[in-house]
């Protein structure tokens, strides 16, 4: 088979793979590429979550954990009601929600794995300060799972790796030669800065926007979200990398975007839970 026929064959194969895998993100309607089954990632995430629970030290602060669970439960109900009322498929229909509070005062972070597995570190409580701040952070993390961002990132990595290998083959190994000469994965670095990082920043901004919506639908005061990022900006003062090198937008840009979205979200997504 000559090169042209191979490329044509590959293109047809890719189209058959990609076309059924294109969908849109909930609410924002951003087009998404999903090459991997969500159920597989959810199962993997659940297994990893169990390992994390066995290795990390869980906080004994039952009051805060109960507050996390209460906020989570409120958002679960609000999300269900929203998609039910809008006659749209519920992206959380197959989620197995679970919440943990990890005892680590040095880590100012929280995350949500595919399938609704959520962790908050005690260090993050210095930033959240109150229930509205905690809801803002949890809304953002839940948004990542609702929008299937992990599926997208994994799919994009698969596609990028496959494309890079094919280019290397058809260029006679020139990409590999560049890596050997420079002593580093130059192509991978350029892909990270030029493709993967901007895409991750887009997902983070989408999670900021959806997080505001979920917090508002759940009846929390979303004005606290700006204060969260002001406190985070102060905490990370002088430590934030240049935005183009980061997978996250700068705190300054996040604050600017959130302020722009605030009025729209309040008007279009009022509390759905009485």
C-alpha cells in the first residue's frame, strides 16, 4: 500500500471514529471530542479514589465534612432538577457521588474525579473561609466532572500522540531526530505549550463559569467566588507561572471573567431549590 492510499485509508478510519465521538458540553454547548468510554474512566477513577482514601490521612473534623456533604448533596439535587426542567440528558445520571476531607494543611486544593468522587484538603479551608466560599470551590470541581473534562483530555492526548507518531513516520523520523539532537522532547514541549495548555485553560474557564451556575442554582451566594480568587491570588503572590506555561488561567483573568459572568448567571440561573 503506497503512502497516499494509506493516508486516505487512515482518514476514513479516523472519520468513522471521530464523528460518533463528537458531542457538546452541557449548558455551554462547546463542541467536544470523546474517543474513550466514560464508563472506563469512571471505573478507573473509583479504584484510584479507594487507594487515596487508604493512603491519605482523613480529617477528623466531622462538622466540616458534613458541611461538604451537605453542599454536595444540594448541588446534586440542583443539577438533577436543572437538566430535568430543561429536558436535557443529565450528565451526572451515572455518577456515584462521594466526598472526603483530607487532612493536609499545606495543600490548598480540591478536586473531583470522573463519576463524582470529590476531595477537599484542609489547607483549602483557609481560602474558602465560609460555606459560600466552599460551595464556589466545590461547584468548580463538580463542573469538571459534569462537563466530562477528563474524558476530553484523555481523548486529546491519544489523538495527539497518534498524530505525532504518524508525522514522524511520514517525515522519515525527523521528529525523533530533533528530540535526539536537542536532548529533550521538543515536539512534546511545543505541543504542551501550544495545544494542551491552552485547551486546559479553556476547560478551567468553562469550569469557572459552570461552577458559578451550579452554586447559583443551589442557592449559594456566588459573589464569594471573586473573594476566593482574590485570596488565592494573594496566597500565590509571586508564585504563579506565566499563563502560557500554565494549565490554568491567571488569578487576575479568572477574577475578570467571573465579574463579567456574575450578572448573567444571577439572572439566568436563579436558585432552583426552595
